[in-house]
C-alpha cells in the first residue's frame, strides 16, 4: 500500500533540510527521507564557510587548463582517478567549454545575490532556539604566499568589488594583526561579508525544528525507485515502504543523478571528493577563517574546533579515504601558519565527503522538464552550505508559486 503525502523531500543534507524548513513555513506538510543519519553526506564535515566571496563560478577562464595540468598528480589540490567513464569525460568537456568570460559575467550577479540573501537567512535561522552552531560573521581571509598568487587574488577581489562586494587587500603586517598570530604571506584579501559556522550542528539543529512544523523526518529511509506516470512522479519506493507524493523535491546531492535517471532525466553532476581534518582548537589559533590560496586549503576556527579542509578529487561515488591526500592537506599549512604544527594538535576527526559538481559551477534549481511535480535542488559543488538557506527558500517558492529571483541560469535542462 502506498502512503499519500504532500511534499516528499529526498535527502537530509543542508539543501533537503532547508527546503523542508521553508516548505513548512509555507504551510506544506513535509516528509523528509534520508538514507543515513540526517546530515550524513557532504554537509557534515565541510569547511563551514558562508561565502559571498565565492561569487565567481568554479567554471571560469583558466581554471580548467590549470586543473587538468594537476590532474594526474596524487598530491595536488585537484586529482582525477584515471578511468574510462563516458559521463566523466563528457562532464570535463562541458566544464572546459563553460569556463568563458561571458559565463562568468552572467553567473556572478546571480551567485552574489544568492550568497548575500542566504547570509541574511543564516542570521535569522541561527537565532532560532537550539541552533548552537557557533555562527560568526567575521569574514574570511584569502592568504597568498607567492607574488603570483597574490596578484591573482587581488585581480579576483577587484572583480568582486566591481560586482558590489566588499574586499580589502592587506599587507603581511595587517594580515598578522587580523589573525592575531604570525602568518607567513606576501599579502591577503579580506572579505568582511563572509561568515562561518559548524555545519552539521546547523543542519541537525534546523532539522530539529521540522517536527514542530508538523513535518515528518525519516532517517535510515533509502529511496530505491522513482516511478513516473505520464508527466508526474506517481510513486517513490523506499526501504520503509512506498509513498504517493503530491510533490517531490530531489535534494540527494551527489546521488541525485542516479535517482533522476530512473525518470529518464539526465543530471550531469560529478562527485568531487574532499577531506577535512578537525582538531581541538589550540591556544594559538587564527581569529578569522583563512583560505590558503596556493595550497587550496581552508582553515576554519569553529566553536571549540579548528578544521582544515581541501582537495577536489573526481573519483566517482567512491568514499574511500586516502591518507596520502589527508597528509598533503596538512603538509601545506605550516608554510602559511608557522606557529601551527598539525602534528602537535589534538585530533577530533578525519572526514571525507562528495561535493555535487555541475560543469558550469551553478546548481540545478527548478522544476524538472516533463515531470511537473518534481523539483530538483542539487549540484551545489563547493558552495552548498553557503547557498543552503536561500536554496531552501527558493525551492519552497518554486513548489508553492513563483520564485522571488530569476532562476533561468539554474534551469534543470540547460545541458
Ligand atoms: C571538504 C569540503 C569542504 C567544503 N566546504 C564548504 C564550505 O566551506 N562552504 C560551502 O558552502 N560548501 C562547502 N562544501 C560543499 C558543501 O558541503 C556541499 O555543497 C553541500 O553539503 C551539498 O549539500 P547537499 O544537501 O546537496 O548534499 P549532501 O549533504 O551530500 O546531502 C545529500 C543527502 O542525500 C542522501 N541520499 C542520497 N541518496 C539517497 C537515497 N537514495 N535515499 C535517501 N537519501 C539519499 C545522502 O545520504 C545525503 O545525506 C565543502 C565540501 C567538502 C567536501
């Protein structure tokens, strides 16, 4: 027997939970299914950064050639597990082709608006009862220890300033003063509008508010099949029975293409594995989160923790943990932060997760073509935490009426 439900949200990461929350705010009865624990996927151990400063899409001029130059070096920040996989090579081709100046010019204003709107929502959501996720609006410092790196950082800052975002170029002395410790750099760019938090505490805290809105949260409930009848999803088959939903929201991160394919829908999303290593916060610790420009490592002091995060590895849906890549992340740190020796810190957790990456660096957000009760919200790559709240709000508007922003660039059938 099928259970009739109003809106079925698939995926209990930051996107699914935020979508469920805002749907509840619109008075919809939500059932959220998650195959593991809530926040078991990429949303758990990420760097926790809310980043209007990431308003340049990942697919930008020069990025693909640089990334492909690194691709077979196991210790580099970007790595591709060499294999014959048609979907991967098609994705790489589209990634290469998307990295144009015209694409950056089109995408930047939208990304800026999404990040800034999301940041406003973070400020509201983190004030809800029980949201102890150490949210702080202290900005993020991009630190560079080569002249070439700094020049690239400054050029990007100018671009973001032209788009209306705040950025301050700092010399070494100002960088050290901002961080309250020695930072060995040529200089840095400080983005005061950025913020940070402990991501799993945010997602789990918000999911705790769903029951109060009358939503049903079902962890350990895996979607096995999606059945289509005409232009509607008629049935969602799970390990805990079948559902007949009025509306379906697909927010299954890197696993979304597998589920979409059952409906004949192609979503070009490649999982990009990244790692984080979390320690107890040491006595000597940066005051403001850093992105180490050349090493491509994020350093986030969050609550009583200090987290290092990095690497981007296209290895499919493979969650194996490479200790070599973990070591490569930590090796890069002392060159920038000589007072921080990761070997002397008290380890809390080593983690890996799969960023759901689209070829043009923009998420999919909108109704699925030819499937009128299916809304897709997936493919947020390196900015899914940052865009979580605004994505959730826009999903609720797509399902209930008209979204407050023009989402044409994010349409599901753009490839
Ligand atoms: C190292 C690292 C650092 C990062 N740092 C940042 C950062 O600082 N700022 C930022 O904005 N972003 C960051 N990101 C990216 C961010 O983590 C992701 O974009 C975001 O978590 C994606 O959220 P999601 O809800 O789409 O996916 P997920 O969190 O992966 O959630 C998808 C959920 O769907 C569930 N699911 C899958 N299949 C099924 C099924 N069949 N049935 C039921 N449930 C299913 C999964 O179990 C999972 O819980 C980082 C990522 C990594 C890896």
